[in-house]
C-alpha cells in the first residue's frame, strides 16, 4: 500500500491494548495525518493511559477528538484533515480494531455517498484480538438500521436473516425473537471449515445454531473473502426480504454492512446495547487490510 498517499489515518484510542497495534506498525510519516478518536466516559484505567501515551508520543493533542454519537462532527473533522493534505494524497485509512461500529460504519456510508471524497480511496485495517476473559453479558436496548442500508421491503415476501455470530450467546437468540425470520443463515468465523473442533462462537451459540437453516464458514482475518461469501449468499435471493445482523467479528460486520449498501433487498441493522462490564481484547498478532473503493464505486 502506498502510505505516502494517505490523506487521513483514523484510529480509536480505548482500553483494548490492540488499539495501538496498527499505529505502532505503520510508518511515522502518517503521524501528522492521524486523527485519534477517543471514547467519552471511559474509566481512566492503566490500559487507557498506556494507549493514550502511545498515541500522544507521536501526535499532537489537537489530533485527538471525542465524537461520541455526533456523526456529522466526526465527518467534518475528517474533512478538515483531508483538506490539509497534499493534492496527490487521496487515501483514507481507518483502523477499526477497537473502533465502535457507529463510527466506522458511518465513515463507510459517508464515503459511499459523499461527493467530497469521490476521488479518494478507502482502506480499512484490522488487528485480530484474543479474549482472555469470559465475554460479558449484553442487554440489547434497540435495533436500528445502518444508515444507507434500508432495503426495499415487500410485506408479501418472507424474511431471511443472515447472522454473523460473535461470542455473546444471547444476542442472536434475542434478535431472532424480534425479527422472526422464516429462514436463518448463520455466518461462522473459522479459518478452516473442515476443522473437527468447534470454534468458540459455535460453542456459545449452540442453541441458536440448532435453529439455523444454513451454516456458512468464512475467515475473519480478511475483508474481501467475507464480503464475497455474503454476496454469494445474497445473489440468488430475489423473492425475500433480507436482514443482515452483524454480531461479530468486525470484518464480518463490515461485510454485512456493505451488503446492505449494495443489494437493494438487504437491510443491515445495528444493535444498541449495554454490557454488564467492560471487556478487552489483547492483540493476537494477526492483522489484515482491505480496500473498499471498488466495492463502493459510486
């Protein structure tokens, strides 16, 4: 990748140690183009302090920004960084490793529809994580459509749910009860579908998987392969309403959100939820990058 052509590099600073993994690996020439997004109201613990110190050692305090849920403010801040870049810098890089879905999905949707970045390229980066602690319980407060993915709905047609499974055993079951699909396609993160040992997401979602009509195995350390896999699922569907439910991992979340942007019969939903306690992913040592420009061609 031509890092010299980066106009803006966006990171999220949080309590997960993997939030600085890609920042530490990328060239220092990106420092002046970095925008570090901070969370509001997070406990000021040691992990957060160390993450902030890592970013602060290379970027100015003015490059930190806490957008909260204010998506327009986030987009305006990104545009400010882009307008200060050189004319030949046309690449926007987003590290989604520890970034909330609201932020990176909003950036993807904005890139898809905004004329301000029609000549730019969008590249995502992801640092894989390991979860040393049990996944916390999650209370689902609401379901909302991802902006720009509102598919055409035909009340006379059945509903098919495509659910990418995470580590929360109750989330998939709760969503099934809410949308009541006639058919369920479960997307499972696994490098090799012929592995004999069940993945962790299969183990914790054992009850939900008994209700699934189709099980699909897709790798999680790739952006292109999960997206192609989801497209293969959606392409033959012409007589149903499709609801894409991204529960994890992040590369699968992106794939289902992209499907909602591209396929007119698909809608991607976003969960508004509350966790029983904070949880942290440590770096697994594996990273991946993916350019979405061609997928999002306007």
